[in-house]
C-alpha cells in the first residue's frame, strides 16, 4: 500500500437523501495498527434496511480498493453473520482504544 490511499466516504442516495454509507480510514481505533485500511461507520437508515444496500456498498468498496491495488481490507464489528454473507472472514479479536471488551476483526481478501 506504500502508505498511500484515498480514504473517504461511500454513500447511497435516494434522490438527494443519504440513506446509507460507510467510510474507509487507516485504523478504526483499535490496537492492530498493522491491519489497514479499515471500513468504518457502516450505516443504513432504518426504512432502507434489509434491501441489500449495505451489501452492495460493501462490495463496491472492496472492488474500488482492489482496482487501486489495495487488498485486503479490514473492518471491526460486534455483529456476526452479516459480513460473512458478503465475503468477509473473521480474522481475530482486537482491542478498541479505551474499550474493555474485545471486538471482532474481519478481513476481505
């Protein structure tokens, strides 16, 4: 990666309304600073959930980064079952900055 990438936000719009989004940052506030870049802040508005929007955005982010020669990418979550549907694999547990509980780290290769 040579410490060069384009971090930023990916959004899904319904007209001019933001209905879903996620970011990509260097580190999502955890102790594994070597695992980068990280998808963060995955969110879909309640009335737009269960329509595949987040999955499509996740796939878009993965493909966008692969097209830039950046793979794998990572994310931290407490959810199980959701990310696996989109090709993410559990990698390890990580300690969040200032957190007492460990969180799940996933990888997409």
